[in-house]
C-alpha cells in the first residue's frame, strides 16, 4: 500500500503496525529518505547498529552474492526477537531493483523469516519500477514516496526545530531564512543547526531580519532568492550567473522556478497593497522583503504592471511542469524562463 499524506506517514513511522513487515521509502531527496528510514529503524529494533539484530546491504552486496538478500531475510536473530534487514539502493539500476522486488514478494508471502522487517531505501523510482510496484501492491508492505518539502512544510520544520532549542525568528526573518534553505533534508537540517548555534541554544532569543545579516552573508550572491530578484530586475548576466552557481551547489531547476514564482507573488501582493493606498515601504515590509533588498524590490514594483505578472504566471507553471518531467534538462529550462523574465524587465525600463 502507499502512504503519502504527512499525518498517516508520521503515524506509521512512529508506530509501525505489527502486521507490516516491509517498508520501501524512496524519493529524490535522499536526506529525507534517510531521515525517515533512520527513525523507522529505531522503532523496529532497539539498537539499529547492532550487527546481531541488523543486516545492512547495498547494491554491491547484491552484485557479489545475488542470494544474500533472501538469505538475510530468512535468517533468525542471534539474540532472539525481531530482526532488521536494511537495503540501500540508488534507484538507478534495473538489476538490484528486480532482485529487491523478488525478495519483497517472497517475504510478503511468508516464505522467509516472518520476524524479519525488510526496510528499503531508494532514490526516485519510476512508476514502472518492479520494486515500487511490488511494494504498492502488497498488503504486508508500505511504500512511502518522499517529495521535496513545500514551503509551508519547511517553515513548520524550521519553527519546530528552533522552538526545541528555545530560540526563534520573527515572521520576516523566518521567510528570509526558509527562502535561502537548500531543499535536501540532510543539508537543511545542518543549516538549521548552524542557525541555532548562531542564535545561542537555550537563549530565548528571537531574531529579526537585521540579526541574520552576518549569518546569511556567506552566500547571498549564489542563492536562488537573489537570482530571482536579478531576473525581475532586468539583470540578465547576474541572473544567469547566480542560477549557474546555484545549480553547481546542487539546486535543481524546480527549485529555481519556484524561487521565481515566489518573487513574482511577492511583487504582485505588494503592488496590490499599493493600489489600495498602502505606502510602498509599508507594502514591501508587509510581504516580508528584507530591508537590504527593499530599494531594489520597490524599483521593480514601480516598473512592472500587474497585467505583466499575470501573463507570466502560466509560463512559470508550464516551466515547473517541464522541469519535473523525467529526463528533462531542468537547469536549462529554469535558466531560459529566468532570462525571458529579465529581457521583459529590460523592456519595462529596468
């Protein structure tokens, strides 16, 4: 069966039902996959690193000994009780995928050790993957796809992590920080921990945008946040350079297109507020513009028209869909839409 909604996934990972003996966790965000698998492993056995209760296998193990996976699933725990067999795949090779699917089916049928729990971590699996199809079809298995976190999920994750160490951010600082976070869960966690150390664990401090200047100043030019601002500001070369640096640092096309969409929506909200009589600086503050970017943001808000932004929205949606298509050159797609926006900005006098 498939579990994809956050509440049901968290419920399963926190208290896996005894009748489930197989779990496949897969997705492009390998940090998110690993984090969920680590949490589940700790629920299955008391010591996830104990070689007497746990077998850790990789694709190399399957290559060297094709029978090893089913042998491990058939073996009994040397200490008695439940046993964990953990397989880590990249999701890029058909052979290990098929071997894992065959072992999953055999284990689901009960022909191996029923006290063994089979935990599989994989990269992004296509719908035609034998492993994915086998896990989704079995009543003894759960398949958990790990998708890139939405901005609301990231915000909640950051807020909860900071609160656990008794520090916090204002709403403007929180929006600024989350906009700069990498989307890979493992790297994201490291950045949050770095921020907690910067604020002082247990200090009770709540930081605003100005307090983050030194902390975020190490890589502002390479961020997708600034790339989007450069594009809407008509800075063609700067936008292109920033996107390429971000891509070299691991940010993909979907994240770049999302940053462009977020900047468009922020511009649109501010411009709408200004049409109702709100002052320009007040509108910029209301939509969470960092004070250092306020002058450039307002320059753009004066040059763009709401009709221009509305016309851009379907193009950004189409670029987002194209980036997420299998095998697409997502980096080039994002760069093309960013340069198109920059060219239009130039025509608006920016």
